[in-house]
C-alpha cells in the first residue's frame, strides 16, 4: 500500500495514515467517472441543484466538527476555520442562484428563416487538484460549479488537507452526488502526476507557480482546458492622506491572517514618507497584539505553518534581508519546540534587491518600504512577475482609481485588502495564473459553448 501520513502542524503528531491512490487506481477512477458523466449531465438542473442544497445543509449541521478537523489538520486557528466554513455558504448560494441563468440556451439572432443559438454543455470529466490553505473555499470553487453544470470530477485534495477533502466528498455523496460522478483521488505528487496523465477534458489547479508550471508542461500538446490559480506577491500602498492607524491595522490583518498562508495575503507594503514612521509604529503594535498559541484556543490569532518545509523558505528571506541592511522591527525566525512555528516578522528599510520583496513568502513575514509619492509606489507595485491583488489606502477615490487602473493585477482594492467575493471573478495576470473562478464567468468556465445555425426551409 502507498501510504500518506497526515500530521498535526502545531504538534508534529501523526493524525492519520491514509491509503494513497497509485497510477492503476487513478486510471480506474477516471474510467468510472467517464462512464458516469453522461447520465449525470442528463439529469435535470433542478436535481443537481437539490444535491448542492443538501450539501450546504450538511456543512451547516456539522460546522463545528468540520472546523475542528480543519484546525487540527492545517493549523488554522479555530475561529478562522469557522470563518472559512461560514464564508463558504454565500458562495454556495451564489452558484445555486446563478447557474440556471448563466447556462441557459441563448438566442443571439432571430430573423426570418434563420436563428442562431448558443448552448452551454459540460466539459465532461474535470480534474481538480486543490490547495491546503483554504480547502473548503478553493475546493468548492471548482467542485460545485463543475457538478452543477453536469461534469464528473476527479478531486485531489492537497496531501496537507486530505482529511478535510474526504469530508467534502463524504458530504457531497451524502447529499446525492453519485459516487461514480465525484471520485476522490488521495496522495502526493506521484498521485497528482497519475491524475494528469488521464484523458480528462479540463484541469483546474490551485497552488504554487512552480507546480503550476509543471502541470502546464505535463499537458503540453494535449489541448486540454487548463486553469491555473497560482500565487502572488500582493502589494499595498498607503498614501500620505490615509489614516496611518486604520491602514496599519487593516494591512496587518491582511498580512498575518492564517499566518500569511493566503495567495492574496499582503506581502509587501509601500508607505508615503510623510506618514511612514507613524504607520510602522501602528503596524508593529497591531502585529505584536496578535496572540500566538494553540490553534484550538478561541483567542489564538497566529497558528503554525501548515508545511514544515516553508520554514526554510522564510528563514532564507529573513537572512537575506538582514544581510542587505533591512531593519528588523519584530520577530525574525523559527520558534523552538515541536510543530511548524515561525514568528510574525516585520522589516523596514527594505528594497527590491531583497528576496523578501520579490519572491512569494507564504508566511507571517512582511517588508515595509518608504516611498516619495504615487509614481514611485506604482512603479514598485508593478515591479513583480506576479499580478493577483493590489490595494491603495487613501480617502480620495479618484486618486485610488487612477493608481489602481495602472496596477497589473486581477483584483484591486480601495481601503481594504485580502478580500474575495463570489460575485467577482478571481483571476491573476503574469505568474499568478490563467483563467478564473467565482462570478458568473467562473460558472461558465466549466462549460463549452456549442453554436447552432438553424435555417428553416419553406415548403
């Protein structure tokens, strides 16, 4: 048996040992899904919607147990685990409300003797290789619209969130989604490679840029529908007319929420020199007030890193910044004892020659850079190979619009950060990915349009 061992990142304890799917098992599941998909697509949309409605009810009914498992498996503080489950509900509601309208047949031309129509058909069988940092959000952004639009799904949760992934599958099966239509695929990199080798009709991946590149390369030449939701190095700019305390508290939360393990976490901050020192003082105060501790403690804000390997990545960024003259304001390294703990770390006097300001951190580490004005801030915000989100803090909406219009990013924020809405597309530019989830476009991403040319012939 190929085994997958699941650890508690807060303590290092083994939580479970799961049987991982090898290549023959993955191929068998793919065949089963292909055979089952046509019947699922043939069911009425009302039937498929009813399954997802029952799934929603199951999440609500088991919320506390599901949150506890998510915390134990990923290290996410319990109140943030509850937030993720609670935040999932509006997404489910959005998909349920919009799917019929978005996928309805469209007549785009109707004139004497000729009609032109568009039909939205399911892709077929899609592979979903999901992420560990928000397994409910990221998994269901794909699973729910895919199932609602008549696709079968081969769902591989991250090896760092496999227990939660199994619960998602269990609840969907219990809600009436046929087992053959939704097939869980459990394992690490080898299992993922076996999944990508299957003759699927779409691949939806969420994870790092490096892994996303490998996914794309593995599909080269096959002309498979591909969507990549990758990382970011998301900036925030604080103008001199912003309130330094309000901006600092918002950006501190955006940088440190979930220990910075979010693709849209704030990872670099630019502050106008006129309020730089006041902003830094309030920012450090806000971070210092974030309680670190047992993730199951209601008062805990900062938990461990989910992956032990990320400690070395963060430490290398810290050491590089110190070697190049950055000023350490708080934190600075891994913490002793069991588990994957890294101290919340804040640097000033940073620049773009430092890895801290250029490479994705994905942890509780942030650099704050002083700027002279809007032009410098905008140039630095765009000095990146990523382009996921960016934010500007100022009471002047016109100024914010001008700046944000010039930022190369999929999502932009005025006086907020680290925010996702089911009504808006979630996408990136550059190395932040291809395609999108959420919004009505994120529903249509699981369909292919079929064009109908209908000419009547008079007798």
